[in-house]
C-alpha cells in the first residue's frame, strides 16, 4: 500500500474538498451530543459497523478502510469528543466520558445494535461499551487495543506531542516501517495536532492509562460479544503479550496477527485489516 504521502499527516487540518479527494472519503457530517458537536463519516448500506479511532487520532485514520468496508456495511466513523474536528470541552476526560458520548451518539443516529472495530484507545472504549451495553453489540474487533495492565510495557517515549522531534519519535514508535516517517509527514502530523488542539484530551487519557484508571483486566470475563483480536506483530505500545492477555480473559476470542505491522494497521496494512475484519464479520 503506497501511502507515504497520503497518510493521516497529509490530510488537510480543516474540512475541505481536498480531503475527500485525497483519500476518497465521504463528506463529514455532524450531530449534537450533550450540546457538543460530533463530526463523523457515515457511508454505505447494510448492517452498521462502527470504527473507533485511537488516542490523538480521528476518523481519518480509517481513510483506507472506509471504502472497502462500506461495500458490505454501513460504516460509521466518528471523531471522538476531544479529538479531530469534534468539540473539545475542557473536562477531565475518562473512559466513561467516551462511553456515555458514544451511547448518545448512536442514539442520535438511531442505531440500536451494531458491530464495532476499535484501535488502541478505541479498542479500550469499544470493549467498555460492549460490557456496559451487551445487547447492542453484535461483534467486536479489538485492534491493537489498550486498557489492561496485564502484558503491558513501559513506554520509552513521551506520547504527548510537544515538538517536531517528539512527533517523529512517536510516529517511529508506532510504525513498523520507519521509512514511512518522512520529514514532510512529521511536520504535517505535528501541524494537525496543533490545529486540532487535542493535547488536553491526550494528557487526560494518558494519565488514566499510566495510573491504571478504568483498566478492564477484571471485567473482560463478562464480555459476551464474539471478539476478534487483530494485532500488528511489531506493536511496541500494546505488544503481543497484551493481545495474549486479552485472549485469555475474553472467552472464545480469537487472535489474528498481521506481519510486519505496528500499532496502527489501518494505516500501515489496511488491506490486511479489511480482509480479517470482513472474514470475521461474515462468520
């Protein structure tokens, strides 16, 4: 997949026709939740499939997956509250913040039941949502998820973007193929971070991660949705040891590993991610 100059960092920081043309994305929509604007993509027909991005990202992280998945499903991909182009109220963001907003967001879209794919922090949120609303989740894909203590590792870099060099360190940490992290990409991603002003949200959720607030270790046994664990084999943020712990705790879950891939398969190996997801949802 040749996306060196077509990754998340290359997406314009504001809504624009160039964004849709760049990755063939559908138009952004908006809805009010708790008086706050949530921006999202809603594309395709069929059973609803929710795509939940990770920490510091937004719905554009799924740019190369929305099209292929929407051939079989109604794909809904929001910018979570506090990220991307959605509102960023100055609150103390915690896992329940996102669970409650996601609940009201889906109510506003009149989606009573669906399947969910969550990457990284989005996997943490997706699992928490499925635990709180078990009758509303058909199937669950946890993609390089976080949210448990078991199997986790000490992260050797600061994940709070603060400079161009820090942003380069973060991107190189996330990707298997370091050649993808060009100077142009680093500058564009850093500019997006500054324009979208998601620093306070990132800091709040990193605090929750570091202090093990809302960790799901002792709750996952109650998860009933059929679950696929989809992992990059070189993920250094949530390594395979975490995937194995998720699998041990979620009854009947299956682990699939994507070779030569880091923490964000939707960008680094989108075709592999789509293949595994479609096969799992068709079962």
